């Protein structure tokens, strides 16, 4: 189950954000997940709940924001509609995936005492 390695990477990223704020408490971790990223959302939630103990995310909630796949023509940049063949109707070139396959740590909400 690669969701545990994804959570490990997310926690590492949160630790880098929190490093500049000693004593900060992470409340919510926002993650953008593309529909083609190959992630089972419920498994990711379970992995986060399991893995967060004894980390900076121990008290954090996981907020997942889905990102739809987006395809475009690499020549004329025309968007390819959902459900259409992955080929430009004008240029006849194969489409290029431009969004929807990434996993991104988008935002970390935390309480800090140093401000």
C-alpha cells in the first residue's frame, strides 16, 4: 500500500513548514490529489490517521481536495473535453495531460506562539 509512503512524504513536508515555528501545533493539512494520481482516498485517510501519531501532524486533520484531470493539445493548447478522444479535433495531435496526476501539499494550518 503506497498510501503510507505518500503520508510519510506529506508529514516530512509539514515538518519542513513547521521547522521555522518552534512549538507550533498543526491543525489541518490540505492536500490536492489528482484523479489520475493512483491514490485510494480512503486508504490515504486511514494511513494518515495511523501514521500521524508521534509526528507534528499528531493533532491534525487531513483535508483532501480532488483535482480533475485536464488534457490539452500541445500545439494549439485547445482543451480536450472530458470523455472526448485524447486527440485534438483541430490539429489531430495527441493530447497532453496538464493537470490531475499530482499529489501536492497545498497548505498547512497551524497555531503558532511566535507571532
